[in-house]
C-alpha cells in the first residue's frame, strides 16, 4: 500500500481524478438538460429508476436488499422531486470538485457514496469501476490533489484553523 502514497504517481492520480470528474459531469449535464429529470413536478425519470429498484427487491436472489428497498419506498419515492434536483446537482459538484482538485477528498467521498447508492439500487453499469477509482484516490490521500487547487486550499485552511485554536 505504500506505493500508493509515492509522489511519483501524482500524475497518474491526477489523470484518474480528472477522468473520474468527467465521468460525473457528463451524466449530470445530461440530467440537468432533461426536463423529465429537473423541472418535472413528479420527478418522472427518477421515479421510474426508484420503482425499478423496489421491483428488484423481490425473488429468491434479489438485486436490491429489503432494507434499501424500504428506504427507497418510504424516503426517496415520496421525495422524488427533491431527489431529481439533488442527484444531478450532486453529480455536477463532485465532477467539478474532482476536475479542479478542490475539496477533493469530500468530492471523492460524495461520489463514492452516490456510486454505493446506485449499486444498492441494483444498478451496476460503470458504478463498480467509478467506486473503485474513488476508493483508490481516497487511499492515496494528498497525492490525489497535489496537482490541483487543494494544494493551496488545504494548507491555507490548516493555517487558519491553527491560528483560531492558538
């Protein structure tokens, strides 16, 4: 695991981080432009996705666990309109964060959390790959953002915090 923290790999981690950011921005923009996602009073697109997740919770080997289907049924579906805004905006923020290397670790955790939710909803697609890349970048820590805005933001925040505590 020590090789992950090697600064010689910084360029590799930066390329992976920017690639991951693009993977979040592209679907976010598509959703934000799609009137069935954002602007629909019923959250049409997300409602179909969520109902599909609930349907996958049945059978002998369900793709969606019962507890997650209950969450979808009782929390997400009744608030579909809210989630129809939250998801594409969250995807966009994660993408921008990763491309700029600003609030990188927060962006990585948020992206991994969204990928995990998509997986729990029974959607594989690119989610296992994106989740794995996010976890690897979290593991490399500061090397994930040495080439990015966090190289300047993190020391500034640390210094401000230290001056407030002292």
